[in-house]
C-alpha cells in the first residue's frame, strides 16, 4: 500500500505543488524586500541630519574657529 501511495501521480503532484508554492513565496518575499528598499529610498528625506552628523559638523566648525584664533594670536605675537 505504501508503495502505491509513493508511486502515485497524486503524491508527485502534491510534492510539486509544495515545491512550486515554496519557490513562489521565496520570490514574492524577495521582490517585496526589493520594492520596500526602493520605496524607502524615495521617501527618505536627505535634509534631515542625524544627531551624530550634527555633532561632527559642530566639532568641525569649532575647529575652524580655533584655527582662526590661532592665526590671530600668531599675528599678534609677531607685532
């Protein structure tokens, strides 16, 4: 009886259906992830600056101000 079940067309159809549906679900998942990545890139606002980026810019501006102060102090020292 088990031999008849495993050799039947019904068993093969069931297995192929399971395999095909699994492949379909994997492809659907991959396409949904790709579309999500593309859509999130479109709606990402580049004008919003992260706190770490703001912090880096603040340090850079402070460094430029300190460079100006150093230059002024060198000019004063030369006089």
